[in-house]
C-alpha cells in the first residue's frame, strides 16, 4: 500500500502521516526533511534550501528521493509520502518512475480545512527563540506561558495572517490541477481535517482498510 497525504498548512498532515506510518508499518517519506538532510553534504542544495529559501527543482527533488528509496526501500512498497508530490509535474515524475519499477500509488488522502481554520491554527504558533521548541496556543500551549527552557516565545513573520493567506494562495494555485487529476484517476480521498486528531486518525484507518 503506497499513500500520499496532502493538505494545506496547518491541516495536521504531519501528525496524521506519522500516526499512519507507525500504525500501518509504512515507510515515512517527508520530502522537506530529506532535502535538509541531503543539503548537509551538497553545497548547491544547502545554498538553495537553507540560505536562500528557494524552491528545489522538481527533477532534483525526485532524484534525491529516488536515491533514498533505492537505498532504504528498493521494493517501493508500503510507502507514505507526506506533502509530496504537491504539484502536477511532481506527481507525473513520481508516477512515471513508479511505472518503470512496476509500482503504483494506491490512495491520495487530502486533509481539508478552511482558510479561516488555517489562519486560526497557524497564527497561534509560537517558537522558542532559545531552543527552537514549537508550541501552539490552541492545541499545544506552553506551560505557564513560557518554554520549558525559559526562553522567550516569538511569532514568526510567516505566521502572521497576511503571510498565511499568501502561502495558502500559492498552495491552492499549485495543487488544484493535481487534485483535479487525482479525482479523475479515482484515487483521491477527501477527509475533513477540522475534527479532533483522534477522530481523523480513526477515519483514516477505516478508509484505508482493504487496500
């Protein structure tokens, strides 16, 4: 069973991806983390990802993911992709490679939340300026209003409402064509992401039974 988990910022896809990976014994693939790891040994990639904050070209992203999978999961089974592919181009590249390897994507889960809910969740995020711990004033508030290390909690500029709206607009612009295609292919599952975490987790398990 190979799964892709998609959703806008703040939809909780990272939480649900990790839950499903552990519960179903899936190999967890978080593209951002893999790119950051690869950047430690690749100067060009380090410049792109860590210093300039640029988007990594689709072909390069897939190449790095392929290298990891060919080394650690060459049979291409029981995979869970967290937030990748996000665009039509990325999906076609991944699909073509899978086809060459006689593998396929079985289901794509889309966690849906409204723009208002995304803004509510992300604008409540706070980061410790000292140790980097991440809190959320709604779902994971800091004890006694401070980080456990005593550091000051700050709000990143990316988590201001206007910045969130800009990121959301870009997300929808990039992913809408992909979602349309996935629906035509009959592998897209839409899930309400505005419920309690446990309810969503149970819903996902039920929907994935028998795949």
